[in-house]
């Protein structure tokens, strides 16, 4: 889409368009919303942007996002420090927290091992994970990297490395999503569902 | 989605989520992008937001967005002042400019007449349109409001009101979109295409 608006509006459309998942049409709609919005609400957005850059950092223990040295989960004395769930990104922590099933701690790798993108174990918080396991307090490591190629490769790598630590390692189950239709499941997922079948009686 | 991030990140997700067309997932992805972005690019976004609020206003003549008293189109001496194309919003101006077919001026109403939302002619720049026609320079008014219910109602209202001005009034053609498939056209569009058929030989 050629730049047809005058300076400031086009600049804002371009800036919004640089955000992930925002196409030119969305960027335009957002810019017009800002144009029509009252100044107070625009200032609130600006304050929120500034606050994130100024206040948010990564938890020194687990790598999750935090506003102090440690994140809210690591600081919470009710969490079970004997279990560590390893995930790729802070948003995975949020996804798991939403289930309300898990009461242990996390370890955020900051990505997955991906040779094509040049991401190796040293680019992730793998060393920090082993340092945490060194204390001897941890009784289980749950590998919750994504069930895609790089996530599986990362889980396989960590499984191999963790053998030296004599701590039980588990991997989240793969299988059919709840509420899905068997007919439309891809072969790999269906194969995993067979492989991981559980006796019910 | 419950607020599970710590303060600043959640605040930014909420602010992004208030923008039009941005759901919770997109807002989260955008906030994480900001978190990871370098400060300079975030400052560019903040500057663009501020600049829009500080510098952009509406053209005193046509109501299009402008950075001075008049918009770039009204200031352009190459535009044909004898034709005025009436549109609902500044983005409609952009859509028409993109065709490179039209060399006249515009009049941006700032919306459409919509009794359900309580928008009447006095809430739009209708009086300003009549003031422009008063000069006697204008030889054609093209009604380019959207071909939806409120746009058609607005065009019908303006047609009636413009009868007193003895200036030719036209309406953009309705019909089949170029490149579309007749089979999938809705009945109203197909009916309009018949109604507006043109002799080719």
C-alpha cells in the first residue's frame, strides 16, 4: 500500500505495521482510532509502553518476566520447589498457569534449539537450568517445550543431558486435543495418541 | 483471559487490546514484541503516537486529515475544483486516491446518517458541503458514501437536499466487483448489476 496519508498519520501506520501480526489494513484502522481517541487514553498507551521498557526484566531464577529480581511465581512460598517445568517462552508459563493444574516452578529457556536459525543450547538458559538442579532439591523436571520440530529436538537434547543428574524427567503427553474430531486429526498426532494410550479399566 | 502477567506487561496488553480489531492473543504478541524490542524502536512508536495527536487535524475545507489549515489535496492547484466527491471517512479518500482515476476535490462527512446510532445530518459535515456549493464553482457532486444501508440512506438524503442547488449529482456505480465470480454474488449486488447494465455495442 503506497504512503498516501500526510506525514504523521503515515508514520504511525508504519510503526503499527511493524508490530507482529499487524497488516496494513489493521495498522490503518489502529492509527485512525488513535487520531479520534482522546489524548488521555493515548497517554495511557504511551505510559504502558514506557513502563514495560523501564520496569520489566527477566527473573534471575527462572527467566520468566518479572518486575523485581525474581518473578511472582518464584517469590510465591506456596509453589512447590521440587518440580520444575521447562518451557520455551514466558507466554507458555501463562498458558500453563491458566490450567490451574500445576503448582511447581518454571524454567523459561528463552526459545528452542534450532540449528537452522543458529540457536544452540548456549543461546538458551540451559546452564541456568543445570545450576538449579545442582541444589538437589528438585525431584522432577517436566519438559513442556512445544510439540513441534524444534521443541521436540530441545526436549530430546535436555533429556539426554539430564541423564547425568539422576532426576526424573517427564514430557507433556501428546495426543488428541480435547473436543477435537478424530477424523480430522493429522497422522502424527493420531499415532502419538495410540502410542500414549492409557488403560481405563 | 484473566490477567496473569505482572503489572506493566498486563497493562500494555490491556492497552493494546483496547485498539480496534486487536484480540487478547494479538495484544499479548504485540506486548512481548515491545518487551523484546530495542528502546529506540519503542521510542519511535511513542513519537509517532504523540505526533499524530499534536500535529494532525481536519482540513478546514473538506474535513480530510491534514497537518495544516488545509489538506494536501485541497492545497494542490492541479486538482479540479469543479468536482466534489462526498465520502464518509478520510480512509475513503485514500481508497479513491489509490485508483488514480479521480482528479477532483473531496468532502469528508465524518460518518453516515444512522438513526440507530443517533447520528443525524447535523452531526456530519453536511452544512459545510452546502457552503462549498454556494460559491457556484462546483459543476458535479459525486456521492461516494458506502453502498451499505447507512451509506445509501446518506446518499438518498443528500440527493434530496441537493435538488435545491441545481448542481448535477451522481452516485458511484454498484455492481459486480472486477475479478469476482458471478456465481457467488449476492442477489442485491447481482440485481444492481442488471439494473446498471451498459450497452457495449
